[in-house]
C-alpha cells in the first residue's frame, strides 16, 4: 500500500467519524452542531478525493468522489459538491456509480435553486389495458399525479404537525412539501416519486421526516384499502385532510377498465413494503364524508380566558370553556386536547391562553393552566382549593 492510499483511508475514516457524530446531532435536532460536524466531514473526505484526483483506479476513485460530494450536499457546500461530481465523471467510473453521480448532480442543482430532495422514494406501478412494457397512456399517469401529490402531502404534513406539537408551540407552520417524478422504468409502468424539503427558513438538507412521511402515506392507503375509514379519519386527526385524502384517492383509484391496479412500493425500515389500491372509483366516491364547514382562521390577537372545561367532542377535538362573564367559548386543539387535557382538566377551572379565532367566542389554545379544582360535591367528597398551578403546557 503506497503513502497516498494510506492517507486516503485515514482521511476517509476521520470523515466518517465526523459524519457519525453529525448524524447523532441530527437525531437530537442540533442543527448548528450538525452543520459544523458535517462540514468537517466534507473537508476530510474532499481532501481524500483530491488525493485520488489523478489516480484512475476504479471503483475507488468514483466512490470517494461520490462520498465527498454527498457530504458537500448535506452541509450545503453545493459548488464544491458539483465540482467533485464533474471531476469524477471525467474519469471512468463504474456504470452504477456513474448513474448515482448523475442522480446526485441533479439533486445538487435542485438544492442550489432552493429545493432539497430527500432520500425518501416511492414507486407507483400502474397495470391495465393501457399500461405495460414500461409505458402507459399519458392521461392515465398525468390525471393521477395531482392526487398522489395531494395524498402524500396530507400524510406527510400530518407527521410534521404531530412532531411540531410534541416539540414546541413556537415552531412555524411547514409549507407544502414538493413532490418530484422521476423517469419511467421497465415493467408494467413504474414511476419514481421523491419528496422534497419543505421550504423553511435556515433549513438544512437532510433535516426532515421524509422516511417517516412515506410510512404514514402507505399506512393511510392500507387503512383505506381495508375499509378502515374510521381509523383513517382518527389517524389524520383533521376532517378536511380526511375528506381531501378520500377525494384524491377516488381520482387515483383504478377504473377497472383501462387501469386495473394502482400499486405503491417503498423501502421502510430497510424492508420493502407494497400497498395496492384496488378499491374502485365508484366505491370511494360513495363513501360518506363529514360535512366541512368554514374553518376559522386564528388572528394575531392574544387572548386569555378563565372558566370551567365542560364538553368534549372527540370527533372535532374541541372542548367548551364556560366563563362567568363572557359566555361559553370553544377551545380548538389537537388530539392531546382530548386524550390529556380532558382527563386532567375536565370539570375544573382553568386559564386558557391562545389566539382569538375569526369566529365569535372561539380560541385556538396555546396553553392551559389549572386554576383551581371546582368539581361538584357529588363527584368529590370535598372541594379542594389549591394555589394557581402550572400543571402542564400544551401546544396549539
């Protein structure tokens, strides 16, 4: 082994150690630490690739350049990543590595324009009289793409929303997640889909819940396929999302004539998972759907109300706050409002702080504090008065 080879291995080992530490920081949501460590990993791997620049030994040369370029993409060093890819392609990389380098180049170019592709990939397979041998009638693919994108966003955003609720009520709303279609492959008619990075301020590529977003999409589709619509509605935790998901699925579903099968495949937890949508358009369009009224928007006005929590609506995830001087108020929230708040605070006097909605006597709650226990005597031997207590916080 010559000196350069030993040095390349040493630099690569250090780069991977930094990358492993960066992944740990990513796991704990430490963005600044992740970025710092990933840049250190990129610097070491780039140095290793520089030593291989004039050494035309494949596949080692292509592999080390691809690794360095990937690290550059992950830490936002797009120009450096692009140069490494072009240099690798000027050599004679093995065909599979050449394909991966070109695929990575497309990802880097998208990132430079502000779009970040995740590693999450989903395959759509269409079968029927107008699909086969890697081809399908244009209208059968194009007519379904908006529905797939809509369903993916609904499932993905449900994950982001739940994660945001668990972490902090200060997190900003996450915008639409870009969905990209790749080329057709051999088979019945297979199209690859990828999720993009939702546009967020100071976002880093690789920071997201993309793999976690594919799983619920497949789970939601499985529930629909198994006629478990109540479970689907409960998991989506939003009536409008549920209605939109069903309507999109109806447009996606096979018609039984031109398209007989709509199938999705992805790798989840390192194992392939396949879900087939065989429900007909007619079946899905005849499903009973809840009526969706006008959804009030939250204003910028902060509001604080004191009263007693009275009524729980599990389906609408709301409770009613009875105040002494301002009537009843509807308090909006997520599932935790029912599962946790109702159990801890129902029939108790509380202080609710939140944002006033654009509807009379309605508030989107941010925090609930127990004020005092006012349970009726027939449900408690005695009324227990306590000092105002910050029992717990719940996110809007």
